[in-house]
């Protein structure tokens, strides 16, 4: 077993181009011991659940991505509710708002976001948030429905003020490949300011590949590159980053 162990808290294993077994073996060789695979609609949630059933240490989050909010009708909510209780499901996600693409209308996104937070609260599960160009409404809805809950801001893209508010609320920050990009000034500053006990590691694979592999498909095996960058920003060792972020992930998602 690898001495330094990481938890990959956000990958889309159902979207991997390569043989999954190889993806998982390569990740483990880099110390990426546990992976949470994230759903975006009913079909992807079902695929991820079957992946989690096939492999040890793979967990799921189920939910409708803001892009796919328009597909979430009453029937889909019932299907989500059936999957919630699966023994390897550890969260509701990714849910939230994306006003950059607006693949679903803003009102539809907000409704689906609220509805899925209610579902998470009903089953006492953490939520994994996607927020792009929608900080104000995301904060408003979280303040209204998720205070005192376990909340992960996946691929955090807010400014320092938003970060401070999230720290005060006890929310977690999913930090991924973007932190390795040369123009990631705001995110670097955020990472510098927030406590390590608020940070989770994630790749968002197959998207957002870290430097120097940009242009290639992202995979969970790149988690150590993100940990190295965070270590550099915070002036800590990679070992310490791994230890604390792994503890954080275990705490948020109830992994053992
Ligand atoms: Zn994602």
C-alpha cells in the first residue's frame, strides 16, 4: 500500500474514455485510494452506482447537474430517492447553478437546486455544489437551506469574500486542476487564505486537466499534482496536504 494516501472527491468515472480498471489501478499507484464518482442525471447516476458496485473504495454522489435540471421531473425525483439509499452513495451532487451556459433556464435550475438540497437534508447527506457565474444566487440558496449542513463547493470559483463566508459557514472547498493554471490568481489567493481543514482534493476528470497535461483527458491519477500545488501555495509538505484533506473527505462523506 502507498504511504501517502489521497481521496479523489470529484470524478466522473462514467465518462472516462479509457478502460476503467486501468484508470483505477493507475490512480491507486499514485496513492489515490478512494474515489467519489459524481452523477449529472439519472443515466449517469445508474452507471456510477454499477461502477461503485464493481470496485472497492469507489463511492457515488447522485443528482442532477444544473445543465440537466430541465430533465428533472417528479418521476426523476422518485428515481433519485431510490438511489439515495444505496450503501455506496455518500452525497447528493453535483447540484447547483450554471448561469454561464444556461443549458437549463435559471428558474428551472434554482427549483432543481432547492429540491435536491431538500432531498439531501431529508437523508442527512452532504451536497456537492456546482456554481458557475452564479455566486449571488448560490449563496442565497445555501443560506436559506444549507446552513449547518455539510456543503462542498466543487471547483470553487468565488472571490476572497465569498470564500470567507463559506469558511464561516463551515463549508468545504473542492480544489482541482484550475489551481495549477498560470492565470489562477484569485484561486491561489483563496487557497492561501482558507484553512487546510476546509480543503478537499478533486480532479473533475475527464475535465479540467491540470498543468502540464492540459489538452489530455483528466484522470484521478493526477490528484498528487493538485496536492503539490496546494502544498507549494501553503508552504506545507505534500504529506501534510494528503493527510488533512483525506481526514476532511472522511469526515464530510462519512467514509471509513
Ligand atoms: Zn463535475
